């Protein structure tokens, strides 16, 4: 991007986004900017604000989109909202970079989680797609992923592939193959792929279950604060809505730890600790 768009070209991230996105694109020579995404008042998507920022950005701007299970908020657009986002980005000729780190781990259905990416491709967008298999294949230590480019013509594809090879040659030359072969073996074998899909669904359902349990226990503890966003959000993370002061209070009084922006890793919530977590959350928010 920096090479062809020019050093200091703007690159738009959702507000907020994965913390590592800013240094990745900033160190690449781009000017990292933000577009409206999360609404702290509703703990949901500020869809109107997002569309306004997409329209206000200069034509042909570069945008990063989270394909599913937005990190860190767990707030995703609906399928209808994705369609509107696609229409606006096509109208503005924006360049699109999808980050897909949780496919199969969001809804529990890898096909459903691919909706946004596939819709954009069907609508004729040229996209870059970064995929990680760290979470959905349990290969975090192997750093397994894929970078895909969907272009309009074979000639364009050949040019982009050539540029990618120029970039990766001095970086890592040849990537490690062990983790990649594990993923390839599983996805190419119908029985193994079905088993993997079933396990992704099991994990997603477990996380959805503890989301519901957390809301139920908050209500049982006597909280009158609205907590519906906990079950509305999706994926491993929950933007709880707790303020920095409340996060510090729950840490100091109850030894419950989360990031200062109130993000909870729902994978760490269990049937054994959800009641304690709910009581602690109620204590610092009542």
C-alpha cells in the first residue's frame, strides 16, 4: 500500500481495532486513521456513523474491515448492513483489506462467518484477505495463516503475486510448513473437516452459553443495568461497557482482571466462575 499509494497515505481502521493493527500499518509507512465503528452508549455498532465516515473519506481510500467477530468489541454488522457497506465502498472505489481471524469461531459456522468476504467478492470488489488459523485450529504457536488477493483479471493477479514475492523474499523467504500442512490436511479430508467444524460449533456454543449465564447471573445479583449487549455481541470477546474506573475497582476488590477498556475474554468464563464474575461486576456498577 505504502509503495504504490505513497508514503503517509491514509489507512483507515475501525475505532477501536486490534491493538497490533496500528503499529503494523504505521510501521509500513501509512498514516493510520480511524473510522466510526463502536458506540459506547449502546455497546453496539454505530452504523450511521460508520457509513458517514466511509462516504466522507477521499475516493479510493484504504479501509480495514473485520470479517467476523470484531476484535476487541465482538460487535459485527448484520448481513443487510454488510450489503450497505459494500454498496458505499463500491460507490467510493475504496480499497478493502479484510482481517479474518475467527472464522468458524464466531457463529460456529465457517460458511456463515464468511458472508461478508464472499458478498464483497460477488459484488465485484477487489480485496486483500488476511486469515489466521491460530484460534480456529488451535495452532497459535505455529503462526499459520494465509494472505489472499482477489483481482479482476489474471493479468492483475500475476502482477500482485509478483509484488508479494518481492516483499516476502527478504522477510521470511519460505514460510514454515508444519502448521500449514495440518490445516491443509484437515480441510482436504471430508471426515476431518466435518470433525473440525463440529468442534468449532461446540466452542462457539459454549461461549454463547456463558454469555447467557453471565447476563442471567447479573440479573439474579440484582443489577438493573442493561446487559443485553453481552449476548448481542459475538466471538471470544465481550466489550462489557465497564469504565476504566470500574475495571480498576473490580481488579482491586475482587481480583477479576480484564483490559482497561472493559474487554472480557469470554473463553475464560466458565460455569464455575460466572456467578462470581457477575457478582463482582454488579458490585462495581451498581
